[in-house]
């Protein structure tokens, strides 16, 4: 038994961390700030020197019955949502177009970025139907990574079951648009134009079919530029097997928490 | 419990520091050695709280100070009277992981990265297949043998490396399902050195206590493959089981021993805590209740508590300083609250980190405008308002001494930059640098940050890696209360064990 801290320079080689920079950018998002409680922040503004510090009152914590912190809309109803696979071409701020596929049925949603080999699978939460359990699969790494609630909620369009079902914008953004008289037909479906009322809405327009709850095209503009997504193919129901649990889809891949994976690839 | 000043009169050491040979001999002997030490003289400390900020390097503490209480403010850590540097290298690595460092701090025995409270003879996962060395006795095992109440509290899974090193032994940190069994008194794998068992085990990690076919209270599946529900087995072994903040706050001393599992995996980041379905206590609430229960249940032999802020590390790995600093702030508030709640004349409070991160506070960012000792002649609009926290997170603003103007500092290509940066990690920008205030491309989990002050902004990193890495420099060790005077100089992390052992007379 050693009782000192001598190091052994001939230790096992450290596994090189993957060179892939993991950026979950297969969706286009807007930022919705999670508020830092103001009272907590002000309580910490102290510069009272070396005097003894008072005991802080524990802050109130959310209870099971108080779910206002999770401000997700109930709409649209998932149970009746038609099953489909929608393939889009997405153009992000003038960069090279990329393929984005939305698979969806009543219980699961999947966002697939075939070019990057990444995919996020969402499953409606069993206890709170507004929530989602989400997993990120990375083909090059052979891993299925469980995302924490807070991880997914950082992306407003992935924060809830209703939002993630839309594949790129939020229910709140969609419902802020106003329908025009313009319609277009594609893939045997009629889409109506929805337009932003003011100039400050990031989501500028969506061509929308309310029955299928799917977009033919949408466009958003913010300070960093324009993102446009256009439907290339629509299949109903969703392509077979695409909405299987990712762990079943890739039984040979490792499954772990995203946070643990970061720790692991860092520490070798 | 009495609220006391953080500054009791320093006491003289009552034990001489043994030489290395003497220490080795002591470690090799059986548990009753502790009893012998107790007979020789009354211990300085009846109780101890060991706070560990996982990945809380010195730059993280400094940034957390500015973030939380301002440039001239004082964290509770800053007010602690004793301070040392702790060396963190493990037996096989210059830059260590949490398994090796916590094992070193809680057993006094240096070991290899990945190993949980076993000596350096045990290579990670026994890759040589030559068998493991013996388990290294933990401070918690010694404390239990001396009749103390023992508790482990963390924001990670309770079977994660840092908490597990207190009560379990294994050649690899990933054996979390096994660590859960080592804490279960009725299981064949139970760690017998825990005698009657942990009195309190609280944090995340329900999945390690539940078969994969079972769903927990928050709708998530277990990760065991043996068909067992350890929640029920702990209850059958006389443990009170709770799983949400409301139940935690209602716990009374008569309900010890307690197993509290608030999340399927790690508890949520403090920044995201309000999203939790069942409600999670904050680290402050975890700490205060743990102290209350241990104090109320302990006899003259007192108690020993680990409190880990385990997700500072995770946020840094993800390249997100905001969450790392919120976690650090919570740890500081827990230290503050606990130090005020205990009697420091009989309680040792230590705070340290297991290792650092490649996280820097660099450049020359100015203080907020109203704090400047002079009035600049002009300034950029972005500098006109904002707190110290804003100045820390935002692009750095410099004073041009020739013109008296405050402008955003710029790199060699004229592009502004932030003071908080990482040496490596997912914050690396593959394209040319852009003004951080316009940089939407690299937010936390696909978020598009509004700028560097946004909680989801990922600071820029130099070397592109999926995960930002630990740092190998020394970390701070802070002490207050009974026996804390031994916190001084530059220590090996194994000596932190000795500081606590001597104070507690174990
Ligand atoms: Zn780490």
C-alpha cells in the first residue's frame, strides 16, 4: 500500500479525445433565457468584509404539483398526430445546404442529420406528457447519449414534446403567426401561408398544414442571418424502423449520459 | 446547534506529524488503531464536513467570486482563515481524474486514475489481469468504527467516483451498480468496513438502484441487469427512502438511516433545477438537512459528512462557464450555510477541489464603469451598463491610456474576445473568430446564445476536442473550525486525509 503521492511516469497511454467537436446544431433554434432568480442574485451582492456571515434561508424549490417552471404548451395534441417522415433541405446563413429529416409518430420524434451521422430521438415522458426524454446518437463515436432535462431545454425547439414535434421552431412562435389567403400544394397536401405580424418575430413565415401538423417551408431571420428549410419528400406513415428506440436500433453502441461521456472522452 | 463565527481562536496542534514510515505503518494496521489514538488524547474535532468542488480550480473560484459577489466581494471560501495548496497528480498521471484524487483525499493512499479507494497496485479495470491490491481504508470507515454518524451528499449520482470513494472499493469507477451493493447492508457484496452502514446517502443515481425493466418515480428506467429494486432492499434494511425535495425537507432524525435519490442520473445543474419533474433540493438545502440529521442523531462521537458539488466539472467539460460558476456559487453558499449552522469549536470544515480545469480568466477586462476610480473620456455602448458579472462574461473592455477611451479589446485581426476562455474543448470555433456578441454557432446543446453573457454561451477554446479537459495545476484547500490549523503550505492531496484524521482523532 502506498502512502505517498509519487507518480509513475510510465502510466497507461491516455486515450486521445475524439476530434469531433460535438455541436448539437442539427436544429435551428432561438434563445429563450432561463431566468436567474432575482432574489437569489441580489442576496449574493455582498461586500461586507470579514465579518461573520449570516445563515442563508434555503430557497424555495419546485414541488411535484408546481410545474409552472416548465412552461410548455399543451398544443398540439400528440395522440392524434399523424405518423410521417419529412425530409428537408436546410440552408443556414448561406452555408452549404444540409439534409434534415423529421420522423414522427404519436409517441416518438426523431431529428436526423444524415450527413453528420447525428440524431436526436425524443420520447414523450410517461408521467408528464408535456416533457420529453431525449437521446443523442453519434455514429462516428458509436454512442447513444442520454440528455438531461436541462440539456434539451437549452434548445427551445427541443424543450418540450409539443416543440420538438415541429422540428425547428416552437409552438409559441408558430401560434404568433397570422394566416394569409395564399396556399400551395405539394406532395398531395395543401399548405397555407402563415406570416409574422411584426418585424421583431424571428420566425418570418411558415407554409403549414394544420391537419398533418407539418411545414412545407419555413424561414427565420435573426441578427446572425437567415435560415430556410424546404420540404423535399414527405412519407406517411413514418419510414419503418426510424422511430425505434436508438438503443434497439444500435444494440452494439454504448449507452451513457452525455455528461459522463464528456468526462470519459476527456479523461480517457 | 449554534451559529458561530467563522473565526474561532486558532488552536495549537495536539499531534505531532509522523514521518512517512510511521504513517505507512499506521495505515497498514487494523481499525482499532483509531481507538488507541482517541484514548491518548481527546480529539480536537467531534465532527467534520468535507466539501469537494469537482473541477473547482483556482481560476474557477476567482471567476465565481466576480460572478457571485463582485470583484471586491468575498465568497465564504475567501473568509476561511486557513488555506493551502493541494497537489493533485495521481499515481499514474500528471493530470488526475476524480476517482484517483478522491481516493487519495479520503484514504491517504495515492492511486491510479479510474481506481476507487484501492492502492496504486490496482491498475484501472485490472487490465494486466494480475489481480488487485488491497482496498485502502477510507476516512468514513474509520469514522464509523469510532462510533460516528457518516453521511455522503452529492449532486452527481451517489455511485459516481467521488461519493463512491467514501464507502466503496473497486478497480474501476464505472462499476456503479456494484458500488450501490457495497452500500447495502443486507447484500453479499456489502462493504463490511461500514459496519452498521452509511447513515445518510443522498444525491442522484436512481438508475443504479433499479433494474432496466423498472421505471422510477420520475418515469425513467433503471440500469441494473439483475432484476433487483435496491430502493426496496434498502427499505427492508431499515433505510428511509425519499426521492424529492419535499420529502427531503420533511425528514426527521428518527428516520435515519436515509437513502435519498433525486434523479435517475446526476441531479440537474443549479441553473436548470427548476425544470426537474419531482423537485430537487439545492446543494444548500441538501447540506443543511444533512447536518441537521447527523447532528441530531449523533452521540458524543459526532459525525462526518462529505458534500460534493459534482457538476462544476461537467459544465466545464461542456465548455460552459456560466453553469460551472453557478455550481461553484452553490457550493460556496452551502459552505457558508453549514459553517454558520455548526459549532466550529468542535467541527472541522474543509473545502477543496479534486482537480482543476483548463479554464482561464485572462486579458485585462475592466471593472464595471461605476467601479472605476476615474471617469473615462468615452466608452463603447456595451460598457455603459452592467455588473461585475457582466464584465466577467462579456467581451473584455480596455482603457486606451492615450485617449482615455474604453473600447472592446481586439485580437490581432481586430476581433473582440472574452476574458473567460478554455484551453481545449467543444468551444473551439472551426471557422475564423468572430465577435463573441455575434457568435451564434456554438451554444450549449444547440442553443443560439444572444452573446457571451448568455447562460448558454460556450466560451472559445483553443484545441478542438469533444470535451474540455482537466487541469493539472494545484488546487486550493480551505479550512475553518476545529483542527483546521493544519491547512497550510503545499500539501499532497493524500495529506488532506491526514488533516481530517488527526483532527477527528481517528
Ligand atoms: Zn471531469
